[in-house]
């Protein structure tokens, strides 16, 4: 049996080595390291895949969120509603731009932003909502978009964990996550479902004018060379990364299927266990399982983690400290916020290895060790 890792990037690379090596060598030989033609061709391929008019590549997923908020013209003091139960990047950029993060609770089944809670959190200062498609499952977008349109709010989809996920609307139509809100942001961090060989990110939108502004913000606010109309930043996707992504995008659907197979195996092994809550699968979307995360009821989580470590099985806690309990946000009066579902999750979640190269033997070994600890 191969050693078990949370994500096995080396094994995945081996499968596409010939193709990827040639593409990278091609960039080296052309030496068009910045804005080489692969950046544009990858952006076009991704826009076709997601079914969105514009894809604006950038340096990473955190930048993508920041660029979205800058391009939407959010001003210091504006309020942005976001779940507290997410990776820090989602919430950090809000504060970085002088905006006010308004943390709301998550749905106890999907662990994504709770629609009722976000509706209650709106004030006259609210300008945007940032839903996070956590662990690879979409937030409830249909209701959210209706509410956002009625209340004149922007929706920035944090799609870093759910690229490729389909959303099924009640009228029978389907859209991919990242094409539903005003703008979507995603990350190509190596361990993400579509990962490059370093840092990378992108923005997705159907709005022409916004796309132009996003492009400008990512490029020093430049309208034409050396003419800078608005304050921007420098955030680019390297040509080498774009070349890698162009190849990996062709495999994204098969990567997603591999992940879903792993999730099915885990589900089956744990389904009958009353102490384990397996991931809920909302009927409105396709879960792409960036993570496979269990909620443990009445089980010593640290004990399970240590037991697995002793048996060479890694596991992770995503995320042990929710945003509203981070020192970073203390000045926003977060000490007084009560988010019971978020706190319940932060104490009980544990994520097991999931990636595209897992073998049945490994899955058998992992699940039998988890179950051994429980019995
Ligand atoms: C990974 C991630 C990001 C940030 O992406 P980077 O490319 O690491 O900057 C943002 N939001 C979520 C939910 C993520 O998982």
C-alpha cells in the first residue's frame, strides 16, 4: 500500500507528466513568463467550462476576493456578510479593505451560509454577501440571489473549494458555481480540486463592465499602458501555471468523479454509525468533495486524530477556530457574537484524506482504523 496523504500531488502529476512537462518546457523555451498566450487560452477554456462570459486570471484565491471587492467599489465602513466558518482568506480581505465583516452562522446540514441568518444581518450599510461553497458543496444560491437582487446587494461567490460543481435551479436549469453570483473567485492552490504547481487564482463573471474593472484592478488600475485610472494591485497568473492548468482542466471532471467515489466509499463505511455524521448532499447541487469532513458526536476528536497518526493516517481539522473567534477580528466586537452551529462544527469536524489517486486498499485501511477507534 502507498503511504496515505491528505492529497497525493506527486501521484497525480505522474499520470500527466508527459503532457505537463512538454507544456512547461514550451513556456521555458518561449520565455514569455508573464502574460504568455497560455494565460489567455486557459482563461478562455475555463470560461467555456464554467459557462461564464469572463474569466480574469490572477495570482491566488485571496487576491481574487480582494480584487472583486475593489472592483465592486466597496468603500470603508461598508458591511459585507460572510460565514464565520470558512478559511481565513474569505474574511481577512474584508477587513484588509477597511470594510466591516458581518459574521453569520452556517446551515447545520450543508455547513454553508445560513440564508435566514444572512437575511437578518442586513442593515442599510450592507453592500455584499460572500457565500463560501464549503468543502465542495454550494451554498443555497437560488434563494440568496433572489434576496440579493431585491435588496440591491452584490454576491461574491468564494468558489475556491467547489470549482466544477453544478447547481440545479428549480426551473430545471443548471449553472456551475462561480457563474451564479455577481462575481466568483477561485484558487488554483496545488491542493485545490483544480490546482497548479504554485499559486494561482481567477475571477469569473457574466457582467461585461465589471469584467473590465476586474481586469484593471488586477493590473495596477491601468486602462492603457501607463495610464492608471483607479487604484489597483499587481496580481497575475504566471504563464507556467496557466500552461499546467490548461492541461489539468481537461481532467477536472474525472478528478471530481474520483473524489466522489472516495466519498461514496467513506459514506458507506460510516453510514450506520450513530456517532458519525457523514457529509450531507444537498439535492440542489453536485458535491465535488474538496474535503471529506465528518462531524463526530460524543467522540474524542483529538484521540481519534492521534490514533490515526499512530497508524500513519493523516487527518485535518478544517477549521478549528472560526473567524469570529480569531484575534484578528476582535476590534469588530466579535467577542459578543453567538454562532452556535459554527462553534458546534469547529469542535467536532475532522477531515479524512481525499484526492484523485486513492486506492481501495487505502480506503479500507483508513475506514477500518476509524471504526476500530470507535468500538
Ligand atoms: C484556498 C481558499 C482561499 C484562498 O486561496 P489562495 O489561493 O490560497 O489565496 C479562499 N477561500 C477559500 C474558501 C479557500 O479554501
